[in-house]
């Protein structure tokens, strides 16, 4: 009796020493959710879906930027105007998710005409989705009305 109890105890201790906290396969291989915080982008193009998938390009790409700062603060450059406001991006998959910008308070200087810049100033609060693809940020309007494509600004 004593001998069998000792064997069971020895086996239990040996098995216990080998066990650890199991790592679930999904936790070990799941990619980190993407984040926009700390990134800056310059406008490359606007792809509109309402008139035959026409692509519009800004006159000066460096004139239109988005910077997603810490504590959900957004800084924007809209040609000769500057602005800031809140932002929120929620990742819904490994490449993007939902987006909310603003309200964005901007200066109101009279900038030279730029079709994309004028449209961007109006569309900024309406952007609803974001996706990272090929080191570019795609921000989308509701109902497939168009997509703004941004290139990453590296420090």
C-alpha cells in the first residue's frame, strides 16, 4: 500500500514538473492588431467611385498630411491651412478597421485652388474606414463613395 502510494506520488510530481501554462496556438501565431498611432501620411491620390473610378492627384502631395498622434490627437495639413482634432481607429482585422476623425478645427486661409484639397477638407469628417496595404494607408468614405490613398512619411 505504502509502495503504491509512493509510486503514484512520484509520478504525479514528475508530471507536475513537466507541465506549464499551455500556450494556445492562436495566441502564439496571431498577428498584432495594426495601429495608426505615431504614424504620419502624405496624400497620394483620391480614387472616386462615383464617376468611373477616376483618380485625382493633389497639386502638391506634401501639402496634404495626416499625423496620428498619441492620446488620440490628429494633426492635419490641408494645403496652406493647419488643423487638429480627435481621432479614433479600431482594428477589425489584421489590415484595418473603422475610423473616426474630428471634429477638426482648422485655420481658414485662402489657399490656391486644388480640386483634391477642397474635396478632402469636406470629406475628412466623413472618412469611416482605414486599411494598410503595401505601406500605404487607404481611408474610405461611406457607401463606396471614394478612397483617399496616403503614403507613409518616414522620420
